[in-house]
C-alpha cells in the first residue's frame, strides 16, 4: 500500500475487528489489501522497540498495526519477549457492530510492556483485538490472523 501525502491509516475498533481480522481469518491472501496494510509478525519474538521497522506502514504517530497468531497455553496466553513481557491492564472492552443488531463482534485488551527484573511499567502500550463472531470452523483453526495487535 503506497504512502500518500496526508494519508493516515486510522481504522476504528469496529473496522479492525469486522473488516481486517475477519478477512484475515477467512483466508485473506497475500495479494489482498488486508496484507498490504498490516504485516503479520510474531509479536513476542521482538521487544517493542524492534517492532516499528516490521510494519508495512510508516507512522509518524508512533502507532503500528500487526497481525499475530494467538498462542494459547491453557487459560493464560504467554506474552514473554526477549527482554520482558506484555501485561494486561484494565478491563477487556467489548466491541459491538454499530449498524443493525449491534451484535458483539470482538474484544479489545490493553497491554503494557514491562522489562524483566523491573517492577515499573514502560511507556510501550499495545491494544490487542480479538474477533468473537467468526464461524466455529474458523475459530478452531490456528490461523495467522487470530488476533491483531496494535
């Protein structure tokens, strides 16, 4: 996706879940506009300061978008990186479709990065989006688009 002067990629929570995550989970190919806009990255293979160069979109706003595979190990998901870990903070927010029946389509979590051995949090924040309305056959497959991280 070409960077144009004055263009900003600022999707709403509903657009992220209902459009990007849904399309990716339903088989978005590498030729689709979804893959042109958002890179697929194993978030926990990198520390947060290494992630900006992995983005397909340059951002002066210090906001980057990535698809990532959900790595469930039991009830709790592992979010360890080389130098620290991402810790969920606050409450999980439900995301609803604004038109029609206002069905719940996803969830949004806020995570803060902590360096190992440090009790204080860093300034790195990640928003994690999960689609909750996908067909059962899609929800049970391990696809790269299980989650999108921001």
